């Protein structure tokens, strides 16, 4: 196959030769992308047809999410569904005129009426014979894509608590009370926004919201979607009870789930939630961290030519490895002779017992070590700025919550890697691999990494992280802001022009860059007291007002920002002696309290505090009481009486 990269050269060749463009979009750990590669692109007849009659372009959706979003919108508009691999036929002006996802190679394969080869031949013939028909179709589809992606008709009023009430009612209707998550299959971890439900419980006292959140986390942790030996989670469950996963493991899923388990632990203090948080972060540090400190993107579902082979077990394998303790392990992890996946066993926990889980630690390690001797699934070792931002947040927040310095240190090391290796001329790049960076970053790269820097500041009180966050957020406004309509575009204004410039309007398995950017500017307003950040936030909230009001499931991560906006966020300032570290007596309650809408500021008295006051004026003039570490709890700049007593500080934070 003669693949072109996405770019002007390919489309110039299409214009020169009069051939259509075939665009294949996928990603390195995509199972069906591998299948189509083997069945079609490696087939000599198919490859010859593509090479002779098309200009073929291959795109990694993780490196070019903007290209992926444009043509996924076309696929969904034409077929009513989407997925990867994405297969799109374009004209030389980048306009789509036909699209789909996976196609079997030939007519009748896998029960298909029309195979990929037939489609290639027919569409090439139509392109040559009836260019007017193709041009009209391409223009019509492109106009539909542009209308869908540019945020037209989404403006509304500033949201209030009714938006959150509506979202809570929506999720109550679709909640699976038997298995957790959303009813039906497949089940994705993000489909039921656990962190939003925890905030709903805090805001209203709704016990049903808390029950839905904790039940979902319980069921995921017990299921086969959770890697019971190594920690971490697979991408989604193919069934309705979290048992049989699609075995890919994605960095972003594990970052977002770590945050959810950390917050759930703060709310409930349940040991199992802390345990899942630890094992997830330990998995990332052990298996997904580059020598330089950045985090790899994903691992594949397949090994030895089959999906899931690396992860499944036969009873006799467990007996051979564990001997006398095999029966206890087999019983606890639901292993049977029949198996639950193609005659083998995905480990899961049918009856949860935390004491028994702890008792089987040696057995888990023995089987983990044995599994490590198997051929591993492919690991995608590119470092994506956005996904690293999510994981830095998870490690910084998780480390702060668990009082685990090694997680915070890993977060700081990764942040240093991004700033050193993925920043060029003051701007973030999208990805890094083998010492090379890809093209310019997108909104989500800036937004997720800004959030990570804020979380890292709160975990360390190192002022450089707060300064870097402010600098990056200023750049986000210059590069991505919609100055007239409010909110943000996905591409910078000086980025390559596509057939549509997307203004993100929904959250999926990952949050949209807009949702995190909005929460960032709200937090920055609280940190800095600079009213410009509030004005930016209100402009964005109005820009998405109609969507938030009418489609509560579309922007579930943006609803976290709405919850912050309608709340009265607290400013917590700690001041301590210049020859000491941050006071553990005051930091500990802040670790354990679920107080999502707040900022934490801290400095040693003297020059350090003065330096911080230039970023965060609220700390100016704060002094210690009687020479001891002191806390100030404030709201919109008005502070309660300073205290050196952790219990008094907690009371101030929990009082309305």
C-alpha cells in the first residue's frame, strides 16, 4: 500500500491525477483496524485497486483528533453510527462524498452484501463518470458537517441549578440498578458520570445519586473490565454486567476512573475504593511510564493473534502455579472449567470480600508474574499531551488524597517531561515518540494540561506549577477562544484549515477540551480574583447554554463546571513558618474532605508568601497566629477567623 500522510501533498496529487481520496482513520490499538489492515490493505488485489485508482491517506485519530472529528461527523450523519476504522471517500477539496467504518474485503465476507473491493471499484467509476453528482453530494454533506460542528444554535442563558436537576433526573432514568452504569450493552465507564453524581449528592443530599455512583464503581471493580491481577481498567464491557471487556487499556480511561475512585473514597472512606485507586495508579507507574516520565497511550486487545489471550486463564494453569491455595483463588475469582470467554476465564469477583482479597495477595502476584512471561499485547508508546494531562491530574489528586508522595512525584516528573519535550516556542505539541513531536496541540492538550498543573500545585504548593498554569491558560485564550461567540474552538486560529472548524459540543469517553477549559477558568478566577476569568467563563456558559439545558447527557463533564459555577467556592489559604514544610495537621483534613469546589493555596511566611500574593492576591497580608501554622477559610475573598486548629478549620469548611 502506498499511503500518504494527511496533508497538501496528497490532495494536490488527487487534483493532478483526477483520482478520489480514500481516507482511513484508526489508532494503533484498534482491534477492527488490525482486522481491516490484514483482510483488505494487505490483500494484493485491494492494495492494487487503491494504489491505482485512489490517493490513499492514513491518519492516526489520536494524533489528529480534529481530522477524526470532522469525518466522524460525516460518518454519523450518513450512517447513523460511527466507529473505527473509519473509511471515508473524499474529493480533492477534502469534502466527503461516501463514508462508513469497517468493511469486509469482498462481497459475502462476514455476511456483508458488498465488500470493500466492490465499493472501491464502484465509487471510483462514479467519481470518473459523474463528477457533478459527486460534487453535489460532497457539498451537501460538507454543509451538514459544518452546521453540526460550529456550535450554531447552542447559545442560551446562564445555567442554574435546574440544569443539574435535569441531568440528575436523566441519569436516574437510564441507570442500571442491577449492574450499575447505564442500562444495556456495551457498557462504557464514562456513560454514567460518577463524579457528577457525587456532586449531586453533596449539593442536594440525594442518597440515590450516591448509591448509583458507588454501586457502579463496585460493579466495575469486581468485573472483568477491571484487570484483577495488574490493576487498571479495560476500555469497555461488551456485556451488561462488566464481565467481558474489549481488552484494550487506554491511558485516559484509567486517569478518569482513578479520579472517580479518589473522590468516591473521600465521600465514603471505603477501603475498596482506595485500594482500586492505588492499584490503578501503580499499574500506570509500573507498565505505562516512559523512561523520561511521560505516560504511554494504550495497550492493544490482541496478542498471539487473538483478542484477550494475554488476560485469560484455564483452571489447570492456576492449579499448576498456585498448588494448595489454587482452590481459594479459583473460588474468589469465579473460575470454572467451562470458562466465561471462549472456554477460558476472565477473572472477576462474584462475591466481594475485602479481607479475602487481601489474603490472596501472594497468589495474585504469582499469577501476575506468570502472565508476564506470555507474549504481551502491543503497547502504543507515543506520549499524548492531553492524555498525560489527565493522568497527571489523577496522580496529583490521588497522591494528595492518599498521602502518597510517590504518586505526586510521578505527576511532577511527567509535567516536567511535557514542559521540556512537548513545548516549542511557548506552545504545546500534540504528541511525542522516540524524541520527535507531532504537529501543534489542540484545545484538549492545553486544557487538560492546565488542569493538571493546577492539581499539581494543590498537591505540592510549588508556585511554579500555578504560574505555568496561568501562562498556559492565557495562551489558550489567544489560540482557541471564540472571541465573539464565547467558548473555544478545537483548532488554533493559525492551524490548518479543514472543511469545518469544530467548536466542541459534547463529552464522550474523554471530556471535551471545552468542558475542562471552562472549569479551568472558573478555578483561575478563584485562585487569582481576576474578574476577566469569570467573564470568560460566563461567555462560555452562555455559548453552551441551550445544549446544557436541553441535552444534559451531551456535556456531562461540563456539568462539573456548572456545579462549580453555581456553588460558592472556598479559598483555603495555609501559612506556615519559613523553616518548615506545609503543616500536615492542616493538610490531612483537606486530603480527606470531599470539597470539589475550592482552591488550595499555601506558602511559608515571608518571601514565599509575598511571591504567591502576586499571583493570588487573597494571600496578601495573611500571617500566622502565635507563630504556628495557620489556616484561613474564605469565600469570594471574605475570610473567617484564622485558626491553627484542624477541627475548627473543618467546621468552617463544612458550615454553609
